[in-house]
C-alpha cells in the first residue's frame, strides 16, 4: 500500500513533468514563428535595372543558338465503342444437352492405379486395432466379473437376513408358546425347604450341604420347561446367586443342548430364587447342577 509520502512525491514529479512540457512548447513556438522586421527611420531604398544594347544583342544571339523544341506527338485515339466483328457467324439457337454425357475423363480417372500401401504401416495399424479390441474385451470381462461378485454379495446378504429373521421368528414363537404354557399351567408353590422339613433326594448323605444341593436341584427341575430338550442328555451348568437365592448369571460347562434347550435352562434358573432360608451356613455363591430327564434314567 502506498504511503502519503509516496503520493506527495508522485504529485511533485507529475507537476514538474507538466511544467517541462509547457516550457518546451513555448520554446518551440519561439523558434517556428517568424520574427517581425524591426522598423527604422528614413526613406526606403529604390533601385532601377539598366539594360544596355550590347546585353540585348547577346540575349538575341543566345536565343538563336538554342536548339528547336521537340515535336509533341499526337495523342492515341480513343477506342471505338462498336463491338469487334468476327468472320464466324453467331449461333442461332443454344446447343441442346446431350443424352449420354461424355465419360472419357471418368474412365481415365478410374484407370489410375492407387498407391501401394506400406506393409509395415498396415501391420502397425492392425496391431493397434487388435490391441484396442483386446482392451475393450478385457474391460467388458472385468465389468461382468464385478457385477457377478456384487450380485453374489447381495444374495449372501439377503440369505443372512432371511436366516436371522427366521431365527427371530422361531424364538418369538417359542416364547409365545412358553408364555401360553405358563398362563394355562397351574401355579406350583415354590419348593423352599424349611429346617423342620428338609428336602432331599432319598440318598444316604443326611448333611445340611447335601440337603441344600438337593433343594437347589429340585427347584431347578420344577421350573424347567423341557419342551425342545433331548431326553437322557445331561447338561451341566454353573450359576451365580446372591444371598436370598436370586440367580444373576448362568454359565454352561458341558451342555450339548441347542440354543432352544439352553434358553429353557437359563429361564428355569432365573424364574424363582433358589433355596436360601435355613441354608445360610452352607450357602454356595457359584454352585453347579445338572439338568436331565427323566430323572430315574439320568442317575449315574
């Protein structure tokens, strides 16, 4: 950006340039314009030309001795406006067109032999054309392969979505069936052991820990919906419970059940709290039990 000092400097330089141009114009006018004659006092000078007889005779002799002037040639006559005549009479009427035009020139042109093409140039052109054809075919094949791959991926995605939808539909149907079964089945009282009537499985061990394990097994069997579970197949699980008997986590250790069977085992453990009252001394936070039916055929 220009400062104020630069603007002042530019203005002074422009002013000096204009002053120089005016001075140069004034000096040029003084040089070109005529200077008026200075006036002087006195009478003007008068002169008279005096010619003697001898001067007159010398002038006459010089005129006689000079060569005669050249004769001026007559100018060329203007061209006549009448048209030129010809010995051949004019044609009375125009010539009629010919039915068969002359083809001599075309036949002669057709007999012209075309130049022989260069074999090397022809081969180069053929290679270039073939390379373009090959490139076009490669691009077409590549595009077709990409389209097929894209179609396969779309079909695979559709198949996965259908399988997922089928699984969800099956799970929903199973849940509806279980809810209907729970709604129609009579409610059983929770199998909660009491100290006066300890639960057991008719074994030989009469300890509190054995009765506690038998009570947990009995509660799980009572809550288990065996629909979809295979018979005489043992499913060993370990679950985590808190004081009071509420199950908060289920871990499958050795269970060949499918997803439906495992889901029934998980719901059986979480449906009602496990026995707790009267078994505080032997409470197990992570016990392990086995699901199998019928019980008489699953005993080891």
